C-alpha cells in the first residue's frame, strides 16, 4: 500500500488506471490522503466530512450586475403595462380600470402621469363602457406601438428556428422529456418564445412537439416527439468544441469561473470547490436518472442545467422562484437556490427589487450584457420607442414653457403701454 499527500492527489488521479469511485458529498477535509492498493483501486480518506449544506459562502453584493437590473427597470415597467393593455378584449381598456391595477403593476405614479411620461405608447380616446352611459377615457396602442409590434412579430418569425431549438432544449433537459405546458407559458417571455406558441408554433413542428391535454387547466403537457442530436449540445460543450477547432488541442468542457474582486472563500470551501471542479462536466442533456441526488456529480449536473437555462434566456438571468417551478422536471433539490451562492464564480444572485434573480456572470461585462441573444433586437427597438416618447415629451414641455414665457412678456408689454391715469 502507498499513501499520497494532498499535493500529489491530482497527479495520481490523472495517472491511475481507475478513477475515484466515490468522493463522498464533501471533500472539505483538513488533510485528505489517497490509499491505492495493488489493484490500483483508489479510495479517499478524510479526517472529517460534512454535508454540502454546511459549506456556506457569504453573499456579496455586485454593484455592476445589480446595475444591469436597475437599468432595465423602466423597460420592464413599460412592457408590463403594454402587456396589460394588449391582453384586454379588443386590446383596449378604460383608463380608470387600469388605474385600479396600479398596485399590481407596481406603478409609482398615476396612470395619466405615466401616459404623459411615455406619449409614444398609447392613445387616449373617449368611448362608452356600456350603451347609454357617459363616454369615459379609454387607452389603446398608438400607431407607433403598433408598428413596433409588427416588427416584433417579424423578428420572431425570422428567428423561429432558434425558438424551436430553445423549446426542444427545454424539453430535452427534463427528466421525462415532458414539461407542463402551463409552466412553459409562464416563462415564455424569459426565452423570447411567442405568447401564442402553443397555437402558432407547436402545431407547425409535429416532428418535435406533441401537446397533451388542454392548456390553462393545469393538466396539459408538452412532450418531445423526437430527439435531435444537433440540439443536445450545451453552450459549454459548444465552446469547448470551438476552442478545440481553433487551437487544434482537445479542450475539456468546463465552466468559466470569475470571482468578483475582493471575494473570499474560506479554506474548506476552497478545497471543496477545487475538488468539485476536477469532476468531469456532465451535460444537462445526458441521462441523470442514475445520479444520486446527494452526490457531487448531481451538483455538477445541476450547475450545468442552470447554466444552460440562463444561457438560453434572453437576458441571461431569471428570477429564482421562476426556476424553482421546474424542480420536478429538472430534478432540482428543494434547496436548489444554494447553488447560486456556492458557485459565485459562475452565477450571481441579485436581491435587487426584493426579488432573487440568478444571473450568469460570464454573460456580462460590468453592467452591460455582452452575450447577446438575436431576439434582443426587440428590446433595443422598444427602448428606442421609449426614447422617442421622452424626446417628444421634452419638446412639448419646451414649447409649453416658451408659450408661457411669451404670454408673460406680452402681458408685461401691455402693462407698460397703459397710461398711468388709466390704471
């Protein structure tokens, strides 16, 4: 029998005929040793071990990534109001009805003030709620907003192949290749999938999708009909393949780890992270039914699934509660959110706005999204629409101010022209 100290672990793991059979759910040890017998079977001994839940990482605020969420605050609010109006029958709504929904929409100002701040979004007109009632103000999409909506449909039609691939990937990562249709409807905007995808997109691709049940009743499911190997490659694997092609050297799929400045890991967490990183990458599209839920391999697979889900999303970030809706389909543990703090070099969990949001670090440079989805062109167009509205409002305020100034000057001139004895 031979013993190896910690510094020689990696070397003997790489050169042993049989790899480590079981690392245990923690490699946080003060002085681990390898015992290799005559048959080259490798075993790991540690002085103490603990469950993964005991390995704590202190959450640290990232001002840049929080800033990315803050920068999108106006855009999100406006799209929420637009969605509220477009979901109404006839895509119109009485102004007073929308006013009653201010709290749910998180509008900090009255609806009329909001409309004045963004004059390019809606038109106000008078109509009757019921026959023989007095006309009241209604809201409808402006011509400018309607032109934007037409362009949005055009961009999504041009990228339909990408949307089909995304939907297939969401099903392919699931345990049984089946996902609740209602859950997919809930997250469709996160991935840029059309609102009516169950009616417009799914029936067009019977070779990929099969809808079971009636959507909206909580008992409908979208099932994968056939497995497309072209879709069964994660972003991590694609990146490794591209690097191998460019360098001519075989590159092992691995996560990009980028700890923020000043971030510190305690010794036991550093040791656990080092050993965890040595584990082979597990594709989120690989069969995970044989993996123990409490194994480091399952943690590797879970991180891979979250990385892929965030990579498929338009903004490379998603609310943690939204991800939690897919616990059953993707085999996440009940304490899955701990993954985002344990692996702070891969993810960041923002608390901005009172909502936990999981973000992919590598997709951002400071507060700017650099890993851009083709569907981000829709967001860019909408922001331009808002900018046009702000410019229009500023011009209106300027003209109003100039008119008031002229009126004041004219009044002053008239006062000077009136003889004193006539005052």
